[in-house]
């Protein structure tokens, strides 16, 4: 099933930093930037500071950012986030 511009995407859930789950629908009604990334993706890591700039500028105006890591091992992305404390948006 395909979503369309202006349509409602299917909900999904992913593990969150606090050990729970984050779902797409919890952002319903908000402006959401989804950043798909991985620790092994050089361009993804290079763009993260820029996403941080966008987040810092527009989060006070209502922007939310959700990072989704494609790392197969959860410890990889958790360790990256611990070392890069500037990543303050939801993962």
C-alpha cells in the first residue's frame, strides 16, 4: 500500500532510547523530519550537524525530528549517540 502526498502514512514503531518504543503516530499533527541514518554511512554522519542546526532553529517553532538508524546492532547507534551529545532529537 502506497502513501500519497497529503495522505496518511501507515503507522510504525521502533525502539526508543529509553528502552520503550516510538511510533510515527505519536507525532500526528506536528511537522516531522525523519532522518534515516547509520553509523557506517559517511554522508549520513556528515549531515547530522546540519540536521542539528535545523532542529535548534525550528524546534522552538514546532518542528520535531525523528532519527531512524539502519544499524543492525542497537549498540552501534547507542554508542554513537553517547559520543555525539549534540544529537538531542528523538531516535
